[in-house]
C-alpha cells in the first residue's frame, strides 16, 4: 500500500493517496497522469493545463449560414429568370443589332424589369461570395474572426458598384444622347449584368462545394466577365457610336465609365479586407 507519508511532497504538488501500484513502471505512469499543479486545482485559478491544438482552416462550403444564403439566392434567381424569360429572349435577339424607329418592339412589363433587377442583385451577391471565398483560400496565415461581417460588407460593396456605375452612365448619357438610346442602353445593361451572374454562378458553386481548383475557377470567371465586357462594348458602339466620325470617342467614353467604378470597388474591397482580418 502506497502511503502519502513516504512520498516527498511540497506546496505545489498534490498526490492521490492510497493507490495500489503493481510495479515501478506503473508508478511512473500513475504519477505522470495524476500530478497536478496547485494553481490548476485552486478555486478561481485562471491557469490552463493542456495541449494547444492547431485551429481548422476556415472553409466557405462548411459555413451553414453562407450555404443557406446561397441556396435561397439561387432559388430566387431561378424564379426571377422564369418571370423575365420574355425579356431575356427579346434582348438576346437584339444583342447584335440596333433597333430603329421602324422596328416594332414588344413593351417590357414591370414584372420583367423587376425580375431583371433581382438578377442584378444576385450577380452582386454571387460575385461577393466568390471574392470572399478567394480571400479565405489565399489567407493561409490570416484568421478571419470577423467573417460574419466581411461577407455582408462585400455584398454591399458590389451592390454599390452596380448602382454607382448605372448612375454614372445615366448622368453622362442624359447629357449627350436622347431618351430612346438611353432606354435601349439601360435594358441591355440589365440583360448583360443578369446573364453575367447566371453564367458565373455554376463555376462559383463548383469551386465552393466541389473540387474545382481555384485557378481554374478564376480563369473561367474571368473569361465570362471579359466576354460580358466585350458584348457591352459592342452594344455601346451599336447604340451610341455607330455614326461616322464618332468611333474613337467610344474608347474614352467606355473606358472612363467602366474603369472609374471598378477602381473604386477594388479600393473598397482591399481596404475592407485589410481592416476585417487579424494577422497572427
């Protein structure tokens, strides 16, 4: 029988008494497993005894809140696409030529235009999710403790980008062009922006919830965005700058109105990413 009288003790060691040990190896194991510091057992002590573990890396696909939000937005986008299918078909047919005064057009309903606005909001949402997923994947030594705040901020940044760009275009177009041309341009912008979000959404979903590599996802998303910009440039030429002698003005017009909002968006996203991440 092992007695506490035969074991040297000090003020910082607590031993469990009256334990039968079979041999010296078991005694060594028992002492290592039952040895506790006095600070760890003192009431109100703040000391922690244990082994520090490495935290798991954050994955967007494992975030339940983001997954539910993505699922809801995809369903809403599909319903909006179904409600505005007539608008999409008409704009697709008129994508490569300009309507004139003799062209008989079918008027767009308010429901179709509102559905297109919903699809534009979906585009802002899905691009914000892609940016959030990319920053989370590239931040190998950065822990995003404020992830619940960063994604809504990214979404507001992309929504503000589309609103600012639309207002910027509207202001410049109101000065130089007539109402019919402005109406055609606004509808084509709604169509192209909505289609951009619908085309990039499968790529983003495959990256987040599948095994699509990041560089392939970025290449595919970049290809879709560049294709939409080329179509926007061509539509701008058809509506505003098809007159002889005005072709060179399109570069100044298009580049200024596209690059200024984009530069502001990049600055906001970079500033937000720096302020919402804590470096360890």
